[in-house]
């Protein structure tokens, strides 16, 4: 049976993807794949088939520009089936942000575990990006690792403090209280920011009394004036709700 023009264009696009590099005309590659991604929305079988085809390209045989493009497509149609192909790219300095953007949008425990695993392996800016992804997913299971990172380099510690705030559990709140006043100024400010965020999350979860206690700690005289002002404003909002 002969191919339809649409299928032939898609096959040609995947063939061109094998040698796609910076400077090449993107239209023959990106156009047909973009259209296919839009066309499979709502058709689970076609979506799964296209997802399998895309994830098969996430190997070192394909260029950075090819794989970054594929990651952007998987951010639109990716499912937990994509996680094994995306997870290794989280540790790739060039591709990490693209892989993380896709994984952040894939629901389920598989993508969250991929980020937790990466926390123990990533370094430098890449690890900070992973911490930010953990924050975006509000993965409570990452709390013990984030608590450990609070005692590490200032940039990572600051990111971990804000991530704990986004997670917003009782355990996260206790860790933020324990971290108050420790480390350089940037970390201390991140702990304050994380505490304010954590209080919001606790209120939203129905833990108003714990949120109030958390905020009251920031109104103490030992806190800088701008911190006390922000905490009092948050307290006022928490008690009104």
C-alpha cells in the first residue's frame, strides 16, 4: 500500500532528523513532526506510536539540536513511557533544561523518581536546575535529599530552601525552621522566601495553625525588619482566610 503524502512527509522528517544539525533548514524536519504532534492529540494509539518514534531518537547518534527539538515535542505528548529515554539527558549539561521541561509535564511517579535520582548525580548548574524541577513538581519524597543540600554550597542550598517551600509539608516546614539564620545572606534570604511559600502551601492544605506558627517565627525581633514586615503581611492573610 502506498503512503499518504502526510505519512511520507513524516517519514522523511524522521530520516532527516538523523543528520539534522545547527544551520540546517528546520522546515523539512520540524514542520511535519510539529503537525503530527498536533494531530495525535486525543488519539491514544497514534500518540503512543509517535511517542515511541520520538523517544527512539534520544541517543548520542542524534545531534544536540535534534534531541532538543524532540524533547520539546515530548513536553507536549510525553507520557511515563518517555521517562527512560529522557532521564539520562537530565544529567547532560547541554540538554538538561530540555529534558527537564519535558519531564516536568509528564505526570506520575516515574518522572518524579527521575528527578530524585538526578539530584544525587548532577553537579553545579545542572543540579540547581534539577532542584528547580523538583520544586515545580512539589515532590515530597525529595525532602530528605533537599535537607541535606541545605548544608552544601550556597547556590544549591538557596535553591533547596525554595524547593522545600514549594513542597510545603510539615517536614519541609521543620527543615526551614532549622535552617533559619544559618549560612550566608543569600541562603538566609532563600530560607525566608521558602518559609513564606511553605506557609501559603500549608494554608492551602488546611494546615492553617501550622502555617501561623511558621510565620510567627519570622516576626521575632531577631529577624530583619523587611522579613518581619513580609511575615506580618502573610500572617494577616492567613488569619483572614
